[in-house]
C-alpha cells in the first residue's frame, strides 16, 4: 500500500504532484490575457477590480517600460509574498449590525480626506501617459484623497503642485541625495511648492538587486545616501517645518527608534519589494509591531503599503492599527487610461471598501481592531523581541 502510494507520487502518471503554485500577477477572474488587446486599451468600464489594471498595462506598455513598473528585487519572492500574504489573514465578520452609514472619511495629520487609502510615491509616471503625475495629482484632488509624488517623478515638483485644486493637500517623497546642496534645495522646493508632509525613503541605502528591470538597461543607481543615519534624520528635520516621516520601516525595533527620535509618523513599506528580496511584507511588519509593541500604533501615525489590491487588504491593515494605506503599482497602471483611469480606480476601491466593511459588519472604520481578524498561523512566525 505504502509502496503503491510512493510509486504514484514519483511516477510520471502523477504530473504536477510536486508542482509549485503558479505565480500570478493577478487572479483569474475572467479578465485574463485574451480579454486585453495588445497595444490597445479596453473600455474603462470593462475594469471590474484593481488587478485588472495590471493585465491592461502589461499588454499596453512595451516590455521594457512594463518591466520597470513590475520589477521586484531578485527572485521576486518578497513581491509575490506581499500579494499572497493577505489571503492568510482571515476576516471574522459580525452580523446583525446596522451598516447603513459607513463613512470612509479619514484625517491624516489634521487634514481631511475621503478615504483611508492614498497614492504612494512611484517614479516615472511618464512611462504610461504624457501627463504623467499631473493625472495622479488631479484625480487625487477631484476625489480628495492623499497623493505623494516621488522625487524621481517625470514632472517637476512645481508642475505637480500647480495642478492642485484649492485646498488640496499633498505630501512629497524625498530621496536623500549625497549632494547636500541638492538635498537642501529639494527640501526647500517641496516646502515652497506647498506640500504638507515629507516621506523620506529610508529603505534604499543603495538600489536593490532588480533583475527584471536590469534586463532592459534601466540604470541601477539611485541618488541615495548610504551614510544616512538617525542623526542625519534629525538634521533633515531641522531643515524644514514639515513633518518628516520615515518611509520603509520594516521592524518593531526601527518603529520604536523612530518614536524615540520624535518621528511624527512612520511608513511601513518594503518599497514594493523592489529593494531586498525575502524581506517581510509590510502586513507582517504590522503584525510584528502589534505583537511586540502595540503602543506604536497610538503613539505615532502609521502609514503602510505593499501588495494592497482589495478592499479587504485595507481593512486588515486598518484593523492592525495602520491609519492610512498606500497603493503603488495599481495607480501607476491605471494611468494608462490617463486621469480618468486613476479616478476610476479610486471610485472602485472606495466602493469595494464600503461593501467589504458592510459585510464585515463594521459600522464605523474606527471600530476596527484585531478582534475582526484571525491571524492564524502567521502568529507562529512573528519575530519576538523578548526571545531575541
Ligand atoms: C514603478 C515604481 C516606482 C517607485 N518609485 C518609488 C520612489 O521613487 N520612491 C519611493 O519611496 N518608493 C517608490 N516606489 C515604492 C512605492 O512607494 C510603494 O512603496 C510600493 O509601490 C507599494 O507596493 P505596491 O506596488 O505593491 O502597491 C516605487 C514603486 C514602483 C512600483
Ligand atoms: C444613518 O443616517 C440616517 C440619516 O442621517 C439616520 O437617520 C440613521 O439613524 C443613521 N443610522 C445609523 C446606524 O447611524
Ligand atoms: C465625509 O466628508 C465629506 C467631505 O469631504 C462630507 O461631505 C461628508 O459629509 C462626510 N461624511 C461623513 C459621514 O462624515
Ligand atoms: C518603450 O517605450 C519607450 C517610451 O516610453 C521607449 O523609450 C523605449 O525605447 C521602448 N522600448 C522598447 C523595448 O520598445
Ligand atoms: C550638487 O547639487 C547642486 C544643486 O542641484 C548642483 O548645482 C551641483 O552641480 C551638484 N554638485 C555635484 C558635485 O554634483
Ligand atoms: C536640530 O535642532 C535642535 C534644536 O535646534 C538641536 O538641538 C539639534 O542639535 C539639531 N540636530 C541636528 C542633528 O542638527
């Protein structure tokens, strides 16, 4: 009997017995490759879910430009995990709750927005649309959600600021240049252009091992400063009156150090898994902080991004204590349709989030905490400070 089973497992008659799960960019929900004409755009209303934008962009952009957006670091295991990990956290819906008036309204650093999600900073929006970041800024303004352009944007800091609608609040991402004159000038320009906060990226002392993008000759160097430390962070804060939020926090230790150094907020991210392969997904970092030092979520304002593609992904991060959730690639892909595409994504995600919150039985997003989650096996793998 046992020999028979072994024979079955190892024989050619059981192909796929040991096959790994195929790697999916997006799940098969009917909008698959055949549905997207190469080099053309389908109608916007054929998009029914956020991952559909990836399929569209993959067929619309040329291979080189798509590879730049899509790349993760090295074998892209961290990229894959950032998408798949959300399915390992189970939701625990409550029933018989009046969910008629769910509001997504959120306050970020005292500024009012209509959703707890935002457009994360991503370089080179010009690869999909000639108006590049202007579309992202305008869509964010029309919908009143937060957008933070990248310092490596296609458009200039001042050009992006110029399309803001009255009262629109944007933050700006900052790479720390080794050239101190440039760094001072970048900070001054961001402040002068009217941005209300700075995400300083701390997860890239050097550019990651980005195999996929390197095949198309994308430059492998970023103007970032490998000497940047907490002391340099303090010096940077002294250069501006804007809140300076470290983006790329990936451990409970660094979350605590950020608070110790007076950071007004922290941003959990592994740079869309583009920097260090097999780094923990930001969802796992949020769980690590929740298990070891839950006070972090009340002592400082926590942003997070990485692999967020569904309303339920956002609910899970909010339940852990994250206050605002970013999306990078999906917004970049949506820009193949221009501003209208970006706005369509925002509406779709607002709708999904409202439907998901309703079915979870959350009448008010502020009630979300970990009682709404079953973290299951993930808890067994949490890094513990006390046994370290
Ligand atoms: C094409 C691309 C360019 C990016 N450029 C930057 C950047 O200039 N600065 C930065 O801090 N993060 C950058 N990121 C990381 C994003 O801010 C964000 O952390 C990441 O995209 C989130 O993961 P997601 O794409 O799965 O949503 C970039 C990401 C992508 C996909
Ligand atoms: C929802 O809003 C309506 C109209 O403002 C109000 O009458 C109702 O009491 C609200 N329900 C809940 C559960 O807050
Ligand atoms: C949410 O904010 C908008 C303005 O941005 C406002 O019109 C609306 O009444 C708010 N909704 C609730 C339930 O507070
Ligand atoms: C892809 O398009 C860009 C313009 O966005 C162009 O510069 C580049 O040469 C093209 N690459 C390929 C491989 O066609
Ligand atoms: C440093 O940056 C300034 C301002 O952008 C620029 O004028 C100068 O040429 C740069 N210096 C070096 C050595 O690159
Ligand atoms: C920042 O400014 C404070 C107060 O002016 C000062 O005490 C501190 O030494 C400065 N830090 C750095 C690193 O420049």
